[in-house]
């Protein structure tokens, strides 16, 4: 399992890949991922995002658990719902 320094380093790499996205810093990537994912899930997402190979367990776990959650978060309907909810409730 990676230590916190490795996760920060992977967050930096991911932030570089997302350069041009508004306000996407390594700290922001880490905060956003931490909102929805456990530290171990976050580690697997970051490894995959920066092109590091995943072991057999990580690959299986990514396909069966993490990918579904990422797909749900990326769904445009979820974005629209969140926007409407935010506007109505001024969260």
C-alpha cells in the first residue's frame, strides 16, 4: 500500500493531466476524491489515472466497485440534479 507521500505525488501528476481545468490543483484533486472515496479507493484511482499498472486485486476492485461510482459521478443527469438542488436549497 502506498504512503501519503505517494498519494500526494500521484495527485500532482493527475492535476498536471487536468491542467487547464479550472482550479485543479493537487490539493483540490485530493479533496474531491476524498469526498467520495476511501483512501485505498483513491490510491487505485490515482494509480490508474497516471498510467501505473494495477495488480489483479486492484483491477478487479476497480471494475466492480470504483468504476461504477465514477460513472455515476460523471453522469450529466447527476450534475443537473445537483445544480438544481443547490439552487433550490442554497447549500
